[in-house]
């Protein structure tokens, strides 16, 4: 019995991909990894529990995080996504020329160890930062907001502290993301 | 079949890997760690690194893990990618009768099916089968354990692979089973006993100890008892048993003034849950007899060795083996794990195509290494008046699962770690590790010590409560101070500093104000109980047979290049090793090759039996300057910070003394009258590096680049390769280099002279461009020192503040604070990250993580993170935790390995805090809400 196929087109990191004839029950993660060789989005559980596979869906209402391992290409068809490979600025050869603010903060804070979960954290933290651009949060609530936004992501190495501190610092030091009095500079201690 | 030397086929392991463009936005980089790398751009600011050396490729999602690699990423591989599915037995109570291909429609039949019949036909078998288990289970036999591999199915395209997997996974008919079988009685994997009877004082010679006399090993082939008969006049084993019998008798009938306490702790069966599942990708080129393997592993050198043996005795030709270890993560789960051998097997049967074997989480749970559950029973005698521990007996019983692997060793380490920070005048510690039908348990982070140290830490709190002594004070009174002996009779290295951690903990407001906070919290939060608990342990680092190779080389234009055996499992060891050259060479490594398995510059050989070699054999083999007890160690046992750093530091020291210092003298002594140095007393020990310049007394500061250029011009030594070995003490050796006596805590040395060297010297550089320097004399630590079991310790104390919901039983960690001693930190941020991460993993062990062992457990192939709860940010008090590292004793206080100890005291601190909150003692982890609720009901 042959497989039922679907013609799929989507945007990945700002570029049109497809149309491609794909099994209709194929997951977005499989498409990224096995068809597009975009392996930065990592398989962790295949259940949408650990969020190692989190990517950003650029929905009409704003960015939202979806676990690619349980997101079917049928649903993804016609939509736009950002994977970890699309966050940094790259030159024409694909070399990184500038990290995103979240990536830079993770690097500066020594946020990750093995880094298997890092792409998922990049997605979650970036989506949070972008959401706050249109809905700033009180400075005293930033830690709660960061915890809420990143709590779905499992990290087995770091104990989360440095991921969350890095995200907090990006938010506190980016104009327009918070309300209330702005200190000269807030950084993690 | 082509006969190969080890060097011959491993020497190309560090081949470069290039990018493959998939879509224009980026390129798919294969940045496996074996590819040579330079310092990242803008890495250093004000003399300090700004981020991990592997940070940029990791944060941008590049291909750093083996699991990221596809065939088209690998230069020279075919572009096609096949996929393998490893089928495992999901029951052990019936005979396995084969794979039921009838559940697959015709178009989903595998392109290649590998069963025991094929591997038997082709003479392929697991290397060290006694250690790893059989390669594949034959039809007609009952599975030895749940999750035992039975077949490999290979598909040459992804679409059919995934469809077939869907048909087979969770399908009770995928494997055919026959007659029921009676579960067999299994002989234990091993057992050992450590008896120590101290002298009249801690300083006095022991009356009996493992180090001075013997460790007793169990023999399960004899009678009722696995232990030798007691005989005070017999051999060492018999005398050990006589002492043990007397100790136990004394605990049964203690002298006046002693209180005897019994304690028990049962630790659960845990999955390390490395987020990268076990995986690999391999291509066997039958025309060339070449096997190329990309794999996630903590023990690449062993994998290469064992794959070589596996293939060489089969019908498959082998002329070349390339093993590329990816950056990985394991917490022990990829340390001597079996998956690399199945990756190799898949390639052999891949019909000339690259085959990827990447486990999904269910399959990873089903077959990957677990933490041993250990049941610990303890009897402790305490002098009531002083609170001083007098005597300890402990019996540990571990479940090693379906294959032996490191189980006996894990059990031994568990037993010898139990004492933690405490001193006992006498002790008798026994351990037995049983075989079972559970998926295999082996080398998980902590290596048995979490289980045993937590057990004793819970007992200490109980004793403190009974005696009415502050728990921290009771620990302080019973500290193992510097120079005291451990339970094996060995004196630990250096200063014992756990007491300083206890002092800090006892003075902390979290401890001193806990009664008031409890009252306030419980008043403010009806239905909740508040508790504070503390624990302090010290854990060994290293395997007792630590070996490393490092090559350092300066280039004419002033760069420092490094080749190193270190591989990266997330802890930051590659970053750290790049920095360890600073002290002697004033410079971090500019270019590095890590995870190097090929060492033509230092031709060595070994039978790799450092634990079992006889003294006579060691003495005889040591006469061969090319022999070493072990080539290198896996990445495990928190071993990089101390042992790998030692090797790097020794290489740097020798490169300085033999090369750069000579170059400096050549500058300073130029000119009439001995130049600027003539009027001065030039002392090597006055030399130091400042801002990239070598300074010594009043002599002209010299930049590294000038020294490098001069060393090359003059044909001085510009490269060294060293090998180091440690058996709870360093091997030392003496050499003669160019007529100059050279000594060091190394056991093998090669040197390279600079470009200006004369023809004679260049002719001597025939070992990968280096000249091997035969040692004139070597001192290896005696084999008896294996019995020391532990001498290097790092201590951590952790205090936890938590609440317990009396209705649901749920625990919420409110805050925690830890104090640690680890010598000089190489990268403080990495140390801090280890502490934070270890604590999170410990919280998981204490509160959430648990697997059933057998039919309902992971071996049935249905386990995943939906029902194996891992701690999340909200569970670890992410905003209210603190960590402090106490100052090193000196500028040369060596860094200590802390990757394991960090996760241990938090477990017992949580248990003690739950007691403080509820008044109930728990002797079994995890302290799930259900368990607590049941006890509180």
C-alpha cells in the first residue's frame, strides 16, 4: 500500500521551500532534518514534551513556539517558521556574521553545556522577546515571565539558571520590552 | 584480510568535514570536534575567555552532534542515506522465535535484515561479550534481559523506514515468541569487601586495610557464602573476614557508652536521560575495506579498538577505520555503551551504503545505560558522650541489569564512597552487584556514589536527631581530617577541606534562622510544612587508571597548537584544556585538535589491563619504554579538570623548559660578557609570564612570538608530546634529551626540534615528525595501590529550603545554597554551570525520576518523557539558588573534578529537609508526592 502524499510549501527562515511531495503524516521535524538537512532543530522525545525541537511559527498574530516533532507538515503547509539556523545574521556563504541578541546572551552567560536543547531555548526566548515588543511587562515581573516562557524546555545539563538569567538580561536591557523605571544597566550577577 | 597496526588505520581519524548547502540561507556545517579548530573570533578579553570554545557553532545550531550528521555531510561518503531500526526483546519470559516480517506489507520489507544467523554466518561477534553481552539474540533462545537486541532492519530510504517503524513499534506481534521459560537464576556480576581496622589513633598504622593488605573479592561459585572463611592466622582474605566477623560481633554486643544505629536506604532505577539519544552513522566501503563511523560516545578510543577487533575476525575486510566522535552528552550513558557496535554492524550490512542508526526516545529508554538501584543497609556505632563514630558496617546490594558492563566496578566505588566526609576507626563494607533481566545499568554520573553517600547522609541526620546534636556539628566532629585514612586505608591527596564548608553552612542565615522561618512560613501558608535540610559529601574523581596524551607545538610565527585526547561531553573540558597552557607558556592554545585517537608522535602500546596486571608483570613491561599501562581514559569520572589538565600542564612545562626558556637565554646572553644576563643571577624559577611576555628578574621582557621564532631559528625544541598515567598517584619518569636530564610526572615523551635543527636531529624525528625519547627510568604506582580505590576528593555541601503540601504531598523547593571546594577553577562560569546543573539532576533523583525495573519498565519499549518526569526550571528554585566556591589554598592548588559530586548532597539535603518539614523519615527515593502523601495520611 503506497503512502498518501501531500504537496507542501512553506517558508523556512525567510525562504520559500517547496513545493515538495511529502507523506501527509510527516512531522515538521522530520522534514527539516531528513529532507532539508536542517538538523539544528533537535529530536528529544517525539512527544512535544521536552521542546528540544521547538521552532518559531510566525503566525499572523505574532511569533509562537511550536514543537516540530509533533507538528505535521500538513498543518505547516503554507506557514512560516524560523529554526535555529535562521536566527544569526550570515553572509552569502552561510558564515555567521552576527548572533541574535538571545544567542549572544546565551553565549555570554555560558548558558549551555552540551547544547542539545539550545535551539529550543533560542526559539522560546526569542519568541518571548518579540512578544514583549508589543506587550511590555513590568520590570519586577520579568523573572516570572521568563520562567513561564522557558519552563516547557527541558535542559539536563545546566540547571536552567544561565539560560534564564541571559533571557532576563536581554529583556531588561532592550528598550521597549519593559515598563517602569529603567536602571542604567541590569545584568545578572 | 589486511593486517593492520593500530596506528595504521586510526591515523586518519581527524579528517576534515565540510559544509553542504541545502538551502541558500545557511550552510550545513559538520563541525565535529575532531576537525582542527582555531580559537573563536574575539574570544579573549582582558586575558579571559568570553565564552566556551565550542559556543558559536552550538548556539547557532550547527552540526556538532553525531546525531546531526547525514551521509551527505561527510566528505567522500555516498550521498545516499540508509536507516537502521534496532529491534529489541520486550519480554524475557518466552523463547524468541524471530522477527515477524508478516506484520509488514511487501513494500516495507527491509532491504537488509541482520539477525544472529547472519552474524554467526559471517563470524561477526561482540568484542568482550562478557562485558557488553551478545550482539544479537539467536532464535530459539529466551531473551537474557528486557531490551536485548534481536535484529537490525535496514532501509535504503527514509520514507519506507519510518513507515516500517510505525508498523513495528509498540506492536506486540513484531517479534515472534515461543514457549514460556522459567526465569533463570543468575550469578551475581561481582562483589567486594573492604575491611579496615585502624590503629589506636588515626595516625597509627592500620591493623588491617585493603591498601596495606587486601580487598576481598566475592566468589559466588562456592557454598553458601561468597566470602572466604574467617581465619585470624590465614591469608589476607581470611584475616579480613576474621576482622569483619569481630567488628560485626562488636556491633551486636557494643561496649557501654556506644549507641548502635541501623539505617537503610533504597535508591531507585534511573535513566540519565541524555537529551542526545544514542546514535551513529556509518559507511562500510567494501571495495576498500574501509569503515567510517560517526558516533556519539564518551569512550571513542575504546570504541575504535573494539570495533576493530569485531570486524577483523569476521568475513569483512578491514583496511581502514575512521571514527569521528561528535560533541556529545552522556552523564555516563555513552561511556562504554554498546550502541557504537550496532552502528558498525549496520554499516557492514548496509550493502555499501551509509547507514544511520539513531534511537528514538522509546528505544533509548529501552536499551541505554541506567543508574544502578542500590539497597544499602548500615550499622553505625556512635559514642554517646562525644558523638564520635566508632564503627561502621554496611552491606550494599545493587542491581546491574542484563549485562555486566561496569557493574562490579560501580558497586565497589559505591562501597568505598559511602563514608563521605567522615572518619571511622574501623569499618566493614561489602557490596554485591546482581544480574537481572532489567535493561543494563552501568556508568551513570556518580558511579554508585550518589546511592551510598546519600544513604549515609540520611543516617547521620537520624543519629544527630537521636543524640540531640546539631546535624552539622555531628558531621564536623566526625570529619576525616587531612592525613586521616579512608575506609580503604589510604590517605587522601592534600588538604581535606569539607570542614570549611560545614562552617560556612552552619553560619548561614538559612540554617541559623530556620526555626523562625518555619514558624512564619507555616503560619502564612496553612496546609504547608516548611523544612530545611543539609548534607555534605566528598566524591572522588578519576578512574584509578587515568591516562592521557597531549601534544603541544609552537609555530615559527608564534602560534601554539595542541592535540589532545579530551573529547567534549558538555562540561567544557575542551575549553579548559585550551587555557591550561597559560601558566607555563603565557598563552592559550591557538589551534586545537580534540578527541584525537591517532598518536604517531608518541608510539606506545598497552594491553590496557591497569587494574589487573600483576606487580611482576608491570615491572617487567615497564622496561619497554614504549609500554604504558593504558593508552587513554574515557571521558568520565569527572576526570578532565585534574588529570587531563595535569597532562596539558606537564607538556607545557616541558615545552617551556626545553624550548622557550632556552630561546630566552639565547636572547639574554647575547653579546660580550654574557650579555644583559651576565651581571645577573638568572634563575629559571624567577621566570613568569606577564601580558604575553616572559619576564625574569630584571631581564628584558620577551614576547612569545620572538621566543617562538628564535626557538625555530636555533633548532631548539618546539614541540613535545607526553603521556601521563595515574593510579591514585602519578607515574614519574626520567629522560635524557640532547644530553640534558629531564624528569616529570609523565611516563612517555617525544620532542620536536624547530626548523633550524640540523640534519641529524631532523633524521631522528621519524615518529610523526617527532623523536621518541626512551625513558631511562620510570616509577609506576604499585599495583597494590588499586586497593586505595579513592584518594582524590572534592567536597560539596548543600542546604535546601522547601515546603511540603500536606494535602497533595508535593514538594516545592523554595531555595538552596551550596558551598564547594575545587582548587583553582579553570573557568569559573563552567564550574558554576556544573554546580547548577548537577543540583538540578539531583533534584530529579530526589523527587521525580524512577523507572520500574522489569516488565513495566523501560525494557518494554514504551517509556518516554511523558511519564519519566525530569526537573524543569520551575522545580529547581532557579531564581533563589546560590553557590559559593571557597578560595583555593594557593595559586598552584590544582583544579578538582566536580561534575559528579555537585549532584549528590542535594539529594540527601532534600530528604533531610522533608523530615524537618514533616517529621517523617524517608528511606527510599524519589520522594514523590504520592509517597509523601501516603506517609502523611
